[in-house]
């Protein structure tokens, strides 16, 4: 059957259409993406502004039309940290449902981490052993660890690249003192959680998902996305540590000219790099592998599992 996943994230609203059935690998058929930057449409009270809700509804309607055009039989709509943490989340969800018919499922941070872990486990298989999975979104950082399909530990931290950029790095280029303050903040937040994971022992394989990690790996010499899903892409901490001071001294326009860096994400790249560097350092990771599958694929896989068990 043809499934659609509608992901209302902090940066983008992304419809992923796949051809899938239980026991088979989901095959991507269509992708429809709009950079809404919902996390930046919050007012001082932390509510999504009326204008932001209007934009969200318009984008959801656009995605629904795309899903219909592509013959989607079953749509799985969900929202992550930007909606989850909005002070008027209930009102936003009610308006979206009233005006589009779409009932967004709001995932908790732990659910995000678990579903992303499931996707990574299925991608790499049992031979990967104990997995440590890192995912940097626009609003949050997810960390999960385990040897099975359900992680032994999973946490979500408010360390998304978009959130941190808006709250800590207003300058262009950012002020060095602001960068140092953000670096301290990021590492203190991550350090609080390290013990939850290290008690399970060292991972056999460390993987990362998300646009931020893909762009950082590309900067460090990984293959272009055009070379396909099955090319192994790695990010070494040594390479990342060399790039952080370079990114810190660049304007957004200069970063957007770097290989693999999109104009829309260039502003967030430094904050994302500080989070990636902090996580790799505090968890003692010298290198990690980029996983092509992430949260959206995890949602699809969980849905297929339920279909297969009926």
C-alpha cells in the first residue's frame, strides 16, 4: 500500500510518501517539503502566533493535496517539539483538525528518540550490536541506546539547532562570548544525561540522523546525497572540531556557500555543530556513521509492524 507520513517539525513540514507492506523495506515514492520554521513563529509567551497557525494550516492543506495526488491510502500525521512545547498547543491542534481534518499526533521527546532508534536499528541490522543514536532536530536533541529494537535508554533535550540559534546566537556572525556561553550550556545539558547511557557499557556502533549531521558530515568530506543512500558516510570528531571555529567566524551567507549546506539551514549550522561536538566529546565518540533513516521511517515501520500483527 502507499503510506504517507506528515511530519510537522520545528523547521519543516515534510510529507514523505512510501510504497510499503509488512516485512518489506519501505520504498520512497515522493517527498514534499516546506520550510515553515514553526519554532520561530512563537510569541513571547511561547504560543504559536495566529499568523503562524494560519501558515501551518495552509501548508498542511498543501501536503494533503500532494498526498491525494500521489494516491496515499493511509496518512500518518505527527508533530514534534515546536507544537509539543507551544503554550497554546491544544488550540493549534484543534484549529488544524477543524480546518483540515488532520488530527496531528504529538510525539513526546522520548517517543521521538525511540522511533528514531527503531529506524536506525532496522537500517543497520542486528549485526551492529549495541547502538548509540544521536539526532539533532530544530527543537531538540534525541539520544537513544540499546541492543534490541526498543532502546534501553532514550532522552530528549531542548538542544535543537533552530531553538539554540534563536535563543543564543542572534548576531551574524555571532559574538564569541555568546558562542562560549552556548557551548557551556550545551555541554552542561548533555553531561547530565551521560550516566544514564554509560552504565550500559560502550556502544558497538554510533550513528547519527538528521539534516544537521548530514551537512556536517558533508563538510568533513562525506559523499554528496546525489551518490545515493547506500554510500557509507562518516563524521569524525577530529574533523568536526576543526570546522567549529571556522563556522563561528562565518556569516550566514558565507556558510550557505559551503558544500552541502542549504541556504535555509545555514543560520543554524553553528549551533548544530556545537551540539554535535559536545555529544561526541562527552560520550567519547571518535567517529559516527550517518543513518539515512530517521523519525519518519520509524513512524512508518511501527505502523507496518502493527499492520503485520493484525
